[in-house]
């Protein structure tokens, strides 16, 4: 070999070493914590040495890292690597190299460096690399097996390769394996096993695992509940820019879980998450803005969240169009957003759809349709819907008249603090509607309703009190937990 050839080999070998180190910083190897800026530095150095796989790994970093987001840069690097990688894989000296095989597999998972995505070809090269023990290739083969891309969907293969990779310290594989145990995908559900793998990945800096571990600690799933520890891990992930953790950290500050309640800090974390497109953070930010009386900003965030199909935000946006807070009143948009939220099963929206159809508010009056929406909400124990459905049954509107069913629905709502249902029960006992006249029972329900502020119930309570039936002043619990 000429001196020039030897120098080239040394340069390529140095590039390979840099890429291996970069991959350790990128995915984790059980020895170093994730550090994407360090990974980028290694890949850039290898690229400067004209080591072809470096560009494809840089391309991945620009798409999937929480530190760097530049899709055009990713495309350019992918195109840049295509020809040189193709030449390298055709060279017998390099075609059996696991790093080159891994990079060539990555090349075929997108359509920029090749004519089209080819997951079958990608799986072939990932398998060659995985069989040499490359934990990045094992991880990728696991993902392809999970989704049936390039290979038949096979959960056994998914778990096999994910476990091999995780055991070598690959934090993304550890995180996925934790999720499989959490959800029971390909294995029996096991929260303790999930926590084990989340913990390993979290300690090595994987933000997804840190967030998942925080959730387990918050709810005490597979591990003792510990809000302070949950906050610690949410903070670790949030500081890396992980949007889900930023939202979860906002929730902790909003509610004072594991930290002193701090709405400004909650708003700061929600904002960071919301700007990355997290729909739940956008919704929570909207509620904080609304509570501050900043209706214009609340509508802005509700809209962003609603357009991502968040049913809570869709309901709040419909409510804004109903009340005119932050936007002009608009019956058409009110119904649109109430309907979209209702169809996703959100009980408050279903109740309001029922109310709109009962009172011809933005839609033609249709009592059957009103009863149908109330029924859907009532099945989720929405007290207002239970009361309105009871009222329809009592009068036979939109449903066959059934006083017993009305009483049953009123009672369910009344026991959970719905003052109108409490008042309605009082009236039933006072006037012997479907029940025997019972002033003592009437006084009880009128008293509960009066304690919640029902004016007519108070009048009845005072009247019965004069007749020797004392008022009940204790409030029943309501949906807010009173």
C-alpha cells in the first residue's frame, strides 16, 4: 500500500472512531450521558475528514434532536452522503463494517438521498449491522419490526432486538423497552420493569425516559409516589427542551405538586412547551390566560390546541364563541367546536350540545337530539346533563315520559351537589310527583339546594321550617369536590 493509501485508511479509521464516539453521545452506550452538542461535534469532525457515514448521522441529529431542529439542513446532508456512502458500501473493505452498514440502512429510511424510501433495503443493512452486535442497528431493527416496515410486523423480534440494544446501554432502546412493559406491547404489562428501564435511560440523560420516569413517580405506578422526585426528572427533561416534560413541569407548578404553587413558573413552562406545538400545554396555557382575564391570548392558545384535536380546547373555544370572551359571538363556530369536542366524548361539550338543541341555540330545536346528547354526557356522570335529562323524562319531551327515571337521574345529580336537581327532588316530594308526599324529605333537598344558593329552594325551605321541618344547611359534594 502506498503512503497515500495508508494515510487515507488512517483518516477513514479516525473518522470511524469519531462517529462511534458521536453515536455514544447521541444514543447512549451505558458509559456516557446523552450529549447531542458533543455528538454533533464528533460527527462534524468526522465529516471534515470526509468519512461518508458522518453526514447521514448528522442528518438524523438535525431531525430528531431536541437541541437542533433544521429539516433543510438534514435533507442537504442526506443528499450529500448518498453517493459517497453508495460507493463505500460497494467496496469489499467497508461493506462488512457495521458502522457503514448502519449508515446505509439509515440512508434508505428517507427519500432524499435515494429515489424513494426503501425500508426493505434499510432492514437488510440494519440486520447485517445488528448481527455484528451494533446496538444502534439492533434498536432500528426493533422499531421496524414493531411497525412492520421492511419486515413483517413481529413483536417477538421487536422485543428481542430492543432488549439486546437496551442491555448494551442504548437509552432509546431502554426507553422503548420501558414503554413496552408499561403498555404490555409484546410482553406482559409490568410497571416495575418499565420503571427499571426508564431509570437506566433517565440516568444517562434520555429526556423521554426522564419524562416517563417523572410520570411514574407522580402517579406512583411501579414505584412509590414521590412528587419531589417527579419534579426533579421533569426538570431534567424540560431543560433539554423536551416539550412533554415542560408541560408536565407546568402542571406540577400550577398545582403545587412537589414544589410551591407558582402560576408564573407554570405559565413559563407551558409557554415553552406550547411553542413547540404541545396541544395540552397550549390548552393549559389558554386556561391560565383566561383565568387572568386575558381572553384574547386565551383564545389564541385554545385555537392552536383545538386545531390539533384537543377536545378540552375545542370545548373552551366553543364556549368563547358562545360568551364572546376574546372573540365575537358566533353561533356557527360555537356549534362547530362543541360538536367536534362532543364527538370525541367530552362530557361538558355533549351537555352543551344537548342544551343548544333543547333551546334552539344556534341549531333548530330538536328534543330527541337534545336527549341523545344529554344521555351521552350523563353516562359520564355530568351532573348538569343528568338534571336536564331528568327534566325531559319528567315532562316527556324528546323521550317517553317516565317520572321514575326522572327521579333516578335527579338523585344521581343531586347526590353530587347539582342544586337544580336537588330543588327538583324537593318539588317532587313536596307535590307528590311520582313519590308519596314527604315534607321531611322535601325539606332535606330544598335545604341542600338552598345551601348551594338556589333562591326558590330557600323560599320553600323557610316555608317548611315554619311548619316544623328544619332546614338542612350542609352542602352536598359537587363536581368541584365541595
